[in-house]
C-alpha cells in the first residue's frame, strides 16, 4: 500500500507552480482589456479592484473589501 501512495504522489504535477513554462500570454483571471470602453472613473475603480485582487490573491472580493478599495480611491459618503 505504501508503494501505491508513493506512485500517486510522484505522478502529480502541480501546473500552477511550473516555473519552466514559456507561456507569455495574458493571465486569464484578469480582465484588464475589457476596461477600455468604460468611463474614466469606472475604469479607475475596475483597475483598483483588479489590483486588489491580484495583490491579495483573491478571485472574488466581499462588499467590505470593495468598500475599502473605494475608500482608498478617496471616495466618501
């Protein structure tokens, strides 16, 4: 049984950690190209949210996180 476990662990390839890849295309999780047609203030918010998500390694953010991004941009009620 131990050899079966060893075989499974050695055959697994974590592609997220593959540093030898020559892929130089865009990161599919980011949608920066779609911001081109937005109004300037909306584009600024979208880029700030994208940056927050990238820095914090988050795919989705909560409303509280969104509010903190908006406040960092200088908006207040």
